[in-house]
């Protein structure tokens, strides 16, 4: 039964990924100078995520629309980033945005919080 549920979840996730790719729209346009500043600002960020997770897809969609080159890190079993997420953030829960600023690291969970933060900072 557990295998069947996992299979259904992964199948639905893949369908959502395909729909997302087909309906993404366009990226936010900035001047080259402004985009370079944004690129520098997001170098200290990483999104821990699962490929087919609907909340991760929602978060990646916003990252795409805001034209943010944030590093994506898979937190799937067997991934080296999974242990980083557990050690740093305290739990295996995705999406999780790791933000490093002024020598401090913040682990932001919840897709709505991540999206609100990114839109406020970069839109």
C-alpha cells in the first residue's frame, strides 16, 4: 500500500512539473547592472527541495518568474544535501531556503514564507 501511495504521489508530481513548465510565462526583466546585483545577492542562498513536491514547484516557479539564479539542492534520500538540511535547519522538510547574510545563516521553511520573502526583496 505504501508503495502504491508513493507511486501515485510521484506520478502526480511529475504531471504538475510538466504543467508548470508549459505555463511558466516570462522572467522579470532588469537592466544588466540590476540583474548582476541580484545575481550577487542570491549567491548566498540555496533552495533545498524535492523535484516533484507541489510546494517546491510553487517556490521554483516564483524563483523563475523573479529571474533569481538560486542554487537548487535536492534533499532526496541519498543526496549529500539531505544531511546539510537536517543538521543546519533541524528537519527534513522542503522547500527550505538557506539564506546566509553577515555571517549568519537562516533556514526558512514554508513555501508561502519563502515566496513572500523573495517577492518583497527582489520584485
